[in-house]
C-alpha cells in the first residue's frame, strides 16, 4: 500500500483529493493536515465523510509526515508550499504539489506573474510539470511534481496536437475559459458569495491571470519557441467544471477528418482524453465527477480558423484527480487506478 499524507486537507481541492484517495485500492491515508481544524474529525468539517469518523485532522509535523509517508500531497496556498516542500524534499519523500509554486521552469517567469522571487529556484530544475499526457516518462522517476493548474490542463491538452505539429499560427491563439466557483477556493470573499455569483457571469483578471504564463510555457516547449497568447477566464454560477472555447488560425487547409485523425493518434495512449466526432461538442455535465478531458472542434473554412471546445472538472482532472494520476505513474500503477472515468451527468 502507498502511505499518503495531505497538507491543506480542508480546502476544496484538498477535500476532493481525499474523497478520491479514500476509495483508492492501493492507498493508505496516513496524515491529513489542516491548520484551521487540527484535532477535529474530518467528518466534523465535511459531514460527507461521516462513514470515515476515524480520520482525524492534525497539525503539521514535517519529520513525522516524512518518516511515515511514501508521498505527500501539498494542497496549500501559493507561497506556503514553497516554504514547506523544501523541508520534505531534503528528507527524500516524494511530493505532488497542487499550488503554482513548482510548475515553472524559469524563476524569472514565476517572479513576473506571481510578484515575488521564488524562494527555492534550485528546486525548479528538479520539479516535473505533472501533465501526464505530455510528461509521463519524466513523472515516473520524479521526486517533486508540480500539479498543473485547472485552466492550463484543459487549454494545453486541447491545443497540444496542433502546436506540436505546427499547424496553427501561434500568434493567433485566443483562449476563452469559464469556470465554476470552486476554482476560486473555499476562502470567503464578497465576489464569491451567493448574491454576487448567482444569475451572473463575469470575466476576471483579464490579460493578467497567472495561468496564462503556465499555458505559454508548456505550449512553447511543444512549439520549440516562445508563444504569446490571449487567455480570459470567466466565473460561472455553477459549483464545478471548466468549459474552454479556443480559437486559432490554421496554416494549412485541413479537413475535420485530418484533425480528428491527428488528435486520435496523439492521444492514443491517454485514457483520460476523449475526442468528439464531427458536430458534437463537450459540456461540463459530460465530465464533472470524472478525471476526463473531453475535446470537440470544428473548422471554420470561411475564416480558416479552428474552433475547439474542451471540458474538464476543475476539482478532478484540474486538481485532485490529476494529482492521483501522477501518483499512480510515480508508483508504477495503471494510471487509471482509483480514478473515475465517467462523469455524473445528473
């Protein structure tokens, strides 16, 4: 059994991760750390865990966690992970970080988008970007994995085959994404209360969202050159799910079948990526509750643009589920182990 600990257990990302870990056939949960609820039963904080009353939340003891864990998931705020992870790293424990602290190759890019110098840039050389569909071989032997952001997961998977095969004008990429409110986390905010979100829709962090740089980094690696793109996130009055509509200009005259064949081949070994047939497009209810990324597209011959639509669950494929997918790869399991393939739909 893989002994796991979770730091930051009671945020939305952390609790969804724990829900999935609780039914994983190869996992034994060792420690769940919560600064706010230390000493309480997990069921006291989240009553859906009433069947697991023996799970108690604890305070952080780095030595104890490192000694008793095969892998530690850190679901902590940006800036907090980078203070704790080096302490775990030097003890040899394997780490999957759900914050943005170890997703970047360049400390300069991190500083530009996060507004402060990375406290441990030397670890950026060792961390692996945890998008299994692109970096599976590197993830296998990694000690530190930077789990991708939710928006980047959907956007990168949707664009990767086109970028890698140099079929689009990289300067023409526009990503329009819409997310449920859980993407903003559990912390209270006026912008996220019911009366602000219900029956409303709004763009936020226009032209400044940090995930822009994460998407540009990974697509730039595929392209072999720097990529600059436009990314605009929006908040939907739903709990979970991300729908992205992406536009790019084609460099060649391609048919639907040309692109469909390309995508099916590119993702032939990716169990969590599904490509839609012509005329069909994903919806968030198709994927919510699953670790799936669904992709559909059409070619607008009038403008010579390709228009792609993708959907993921921001808490599963965009966070906890993908973290478990990475864990499965790191420990030699089938990457689908313990992960839901089908969405809830209803």
